[in-house]
């Protein structure tokens, strides 16, 4: 693995192509890289003048160089020797930004999630030794990401120098693609294969992407063989991902699989009270029961109702009554009706087939692209109310006859080819996952 000094030297080499030798010598000759983690590079220089100049004039160039190496954004912190110990100490006292607020204390435990919660706590107390990997699965909005990040928070609080990485499955793919394009795969390997705790959210997005799965396989092996902890979440168990490589499926099943079910009434009531208390909202018992009785399958929608009621109180200065609660629930349920746009459908289809949106919309006749285009047309037709002509406009002006022919091809394949059904199901699930951030 490259040391921080090796990486800094690569950054200096990049800067040398943009700056004069005099500028390099003046500002960077005694600049020392002290620490490089997942989101920050700390540089130490000899004077306040150099600190000010490097931070103001050159930090953007340094960020760009690091992005070229890692396909990730970094914060640049420049300090003098007197400030160095203070900055490093401050770093260890702060949680990683992705994990702020996600703790076990804020997680409401009920019958539907008790097993997954207990497993997550056990992993946080003995990482790499108990249940490795831990695979948590369940429908959207039930608390998988909360448990994932609570593990990270607990370990970070106890051992702040542990290297923790959190990433979503689709972002792992995106970063790998950029690394291949930029010729920085070695840096990509170094970034992920040497972590102490690897937190992967929504792993289902890598299924069917052969190059991503191959990279993830080697990443998994490196972390596991080093005795470090892996925690994964998904909207389904490995067995229900037919396009997932068998060797990955086997590894995901090595440790412990824990599912989360929709919460029962008592748990929903407890979550409602907890979320209201966090927002400073006092609800009557009748209001709590009414909310919990009507929002049954998605914790995010419970949160949406509480936020709506908080807005009524703060903005409209309303007293919270049962009528207010009913109105809030109706509003959130209306907001929760998710109809994907053609852009979302094309994006998720392109991501599934490992091609660009431009290729799907364009004139490429390659077999893989043609299949992706036909599938996306079929999905727009079945998941939206778009006309054939309107669908054709999404694909560089193809006419309704071409769209209809594509849709019928997919319909025929669904009758004769099992894999087509799997493809449609998986892409549809990925499309519906876009509903997560809306409540």
C-alpha cells in the first residue's frame, strides 16, 4: 500500500506540471504530509504565510490531484507545526460525517428488528471476530442503514483511529469506473482493501455488473483475510439476487444474515414518540396511536408525518389535534405515491446493463445496448402513463412503431426466457429504491 508520503509525491508531480519550479520550491519544499484518511489530507508547513498561501491559492489544485488519484473528494487542511497536534486531536474527537446521529441509542428495538439489532451490537463490540460478514436485509425504510452506521459510530467512538469506510453499492461501481478510466485502480485498491471496518449499503446494486462484482470479490477477500469487519445491507437476501456471482453469494452467507421486518404496532408507537421527542413535538396518546395505526410499513413515512406536524406547529402556529394528524397522514401518503420518470427508468436500466444513458438513448446497435433500450422502453410503458410517441421522444426521436416493436420483443421474452423476468424484476426494484429519499 502506498504511504501518505508516496501519495503526496504523486500530488507534487501533478502540481509540477502546472506550476513553475520557483513556485514549487517556494511553497512546497518544506511542506510535509502528516495524515491522509478517507476525507481529509493534513499538510504541515513551516510558517503562517505559507499556510495561508497554500490554503488559498493551491488547495483546489491539490483537491483536483487527489480526485484524479482516488476518484473521491478530500478536504485539505494546512497547519503550522504549533497547530498540528491540536488538529489531529480534534479529528479523533469527531464522528465521521456520514454517521452523524446514527447510534444504537436512537434505534427503537421491537420484535421486527430485535435480532438484527442484537447482531449489530455484537459486531460493534467485537469487530472481525463475531458474525463476519454481517448481512442485514429488508425492505426500504426499516432501519438497515441506521444499524449499519450505528456500528460504525460505536467502533469509531471506542477506537477513533480505526479506518472506517462507508459506501453505497452504486457508488462503489461509479468510483471503480472512474478509477479504470483515469488509470488509478491501484489507488482504488489501496483505498478499500486495507480498511478496518467496511460498511456497504444497498449491495444489490452491484448484482449483474461483472467487473464491479470481480473487484468487490477481491476487496471482500482482502478485508476478510486481514481479520477486519464487513457489514452489508440489501433490500433482499443473497439467494434472491439471481445475477449475483455465486462466489459473492457464498461469501455473503459465510457470516450471519439478519432480516428486518416491518414494525408491529407497539414498535411503531415507540418510534412515533421517539421521533416526535427528537423534534420537540408533544403528541397525545390518541395521536400516537392514530399515526402508528395508519402508517404501517415504512419508518420514513412515520418520520414524514412527524415532520409535517412540526411544520404545522412552527409555521402555521397550529395546535396539534387528531384532525391535524389526519391531514398530515393524507399529505405524506400523497407525497409517497411514487411514479418514476423516464429519466429515472433509463438511468437505472443503464446502470444495470453497465452502459451510459447516452448509449441507451442513442443509435448504438450493439446487442447489450439494444436489449437495454428495449427493456427501458418496456418499463416506461408499464410503470408510467406515457404514450408510445412520448416514449420515442426519449430516444433521439424514435417513432411509435419502433417503440411498440421493442415493447413486444420484451413481452415475448418474458413468456419464453426466465432471465428476462429476473432482469425486469431487479431493475424495477432498483427504480423503486429511488423513492427512499422522498419522505
